[in-house]
C-alpha cells in the first residue's frame, strides 16, 4: 500500500484532482457560466452539487417546519385544555343554578320556611346500609341536630350528627328515623320508618295502617306534622305495595321515596318553620302510643 503513493499513477490522479478543483474555482469566479471542455466536465458536477444543496435546503426547511408545527400543536393543545376547563366550569355553574332554582321553588311554595344554603354531599357513612351521608354545612351555617333535610322533590331525612363545618344526614331508609305521615287525601295516617330488608332498594315503609286502608299503589304520602320533626304536607313518597304486619291486625305500605337517593348530590336543610316549636319530640312518642294499639 505504501508503494502505491510513490507510483506515477497516484501522481497522475493528484494532477487530475487538482485540475478539477481549479476548474471549479474558475467556474465559481465566472458566475457559474462555463463552456467548452470545462463545461463538459464541470456542468455535471455542478448539477450534482446543486442537487445535493437543494436536498439539504429541503431537509433544513422541513425540520424548521416540523419545529413550527410542533409549537403550533402544543399551543392548540393548551387552548383545547383551557376550553375544556371553561366548559366544565360552565356545566358546574349550570348545575348550581338549576339546584338554586329548585330550592327557590321550595321557598315560594313554603314562605314560612327558613332554609339553609344548598348543601353538597361530600361523602357517605362507611358500612351504613341505610345510605347516611355527610354534607358540607354545619353549626356555623345555622344547622342543628334533628333539622329536616329535603330537596325540591321531597323528604330526605334529618341531621343526626353535627360539627362546626359539616353534618351527617340520616335518611328515610333508616329504622332510627320515625316520621308522622298521612295520605294526600288525609284518610290514612301512620308512621314512616326504614327497614333493613327495604334499604337496598332505597325504600321505606308506612306502618300502623288499618286493615281496610284505602291506600293503593301510587297513593301519595306526605308528612303529617305530628312527629315534631317535619312541617306538615311535605311529600315523602308513593305507595309501591301493601302488606300485613306480623300480627295480622294491621297493614303497612312499602314506599318509594320521592327523592332519588341513588343520584342525590345536593340537599337543603329547613332551619325553622311556623309551628316547629309547637310540637316536640314528646308528640312523636304520643303518636306512636296512640297508634300502637292498632298493631
């Protein structure tokens, strides 16, 4: 290999290469115009170099465009995310306004009620089969133990536990809650309470009904006001079916609550109403005693 660089062939190739480089430099000084033998030799070389230059320009240009497209795409993604957040805020505001409209309806229908601000459900009581839940209002918001909890559709339950900033609501499904009730026509009265076998279906029952009760499937049941917990005339639910009590001496009605507990998100608390202090919890006890003879 070392001998090759000493041979005449290698020297001849170097001369040819030097000649071609010289011709290229000459062509460059003549603004790219070459004729004759130089043109025959250099024009193909020029075309090759121009083609390479063009490809390089295209590559650089495409790289620059890709970078620009990436920046534009990132900007569009940020704009899209901002629009989605605005849409979520709009939907939240829309829902809040819908809830406020419903609760304003309560105030219009019952001007004697003192109502809390709408309360949001922030969690459910663990391992409670009766669907008790926690709301984001407490004693600092004017709530008290035993206050009635409602929606525009009907009765939900009562405040069973309370702190400064949150409270626990016991629902109609709980057997610990007893509410004086009557039919919409006023012909039948009884006590509404929860029952473990009905809780899974978000149902409750109205007990101490006469055997010849006029209630039937679809009959409306409202609060009677005799328990001292709820104002009179607030909707509880509708009759699903009638059954005999274990004693066989009276009947009970299985009720479907007017409130859909499975999709409940907001409630309102009745802080005060006309006649609230006229009947105390002793009234509930006397009502139970009065109807106990029917069982």
